[in-house]
C-alpha cells in the first residue's frame, strides 16, 4: 500500500510539474483591427415622377395667322377669315375662350377652373407621395448604417414626417 501511495505521489508530482520540464514558451499578444463586413441594405426604389401640364390663361386675343401660300416665304399680313389657320375661331377669340372650350370638351361640358387639369393635379399628389416614400426609405437606410457603425450601443433616430396643426406638411 505504501508502494502504491508512493507511485501515485510520484505520478502526481510528475503530472503537476511535467509542463515545467519541457520549458516555457513566450505568448505574444497582438491586437489588430478586424474588418467588419456590413450587410448592404436594399436601396429604395428610384423616384419616378410625372411632370404635370400647366396652362397660362388670359384674356389676350389670339393671333389667328394667315395660312402659308405655297412658294412664298412670308405670310400675307391680311386675309379673309376662311384663309386663316383656324377659320372656325371667331373674331376676337381669346386664350380664355380657347381654355374654356378645351375644358368643356375634356370635362363633358363643365368647366373646372384651375391652373392645371384635374389629371395633372392628381399626378402632382402622386408625385408628392412618391417623394415622401423615397425620403422615408432613404432615412431608414441611414438609420441602419448608424446602428451598424455606432460603437457605444446607441440607436439611430429614424426620419419621420411631422404634420403641423394647420395641416401643412
């Protein structure tokens, strides 16, 4: 039993001091910056705007020019009504008259007097919504990058649209 205890004690001593018999290695600690791979978010869909058509309406008389005569460079200064470019226009026809006639034709006889057509006004409203969408989505991309790149654990603040009390945006 004593032999057994001595054997165990010898094995234990060799095991505990075994690493010191082989020599020690110097551990080198080096800190290097690590490249962080940041996932790229999808960018917002491009803005697709449609230009509305605007009308200039006044009571200025429209010049109803004479038709061009073949072989002659200049138009005659005076001609009969049936020889004009628009013989169906009455004498003294104004831009206001033409605008009202066009609006009656487009709107089944009713006149909606705005500086643009109703369709173009709708285009402007849709364009405004498109711009709001794009700005909001772009703001979300900026917040994402702020969240990813901030080291102190802060969170980015999102872009939001505030509505004034009187309803203006």
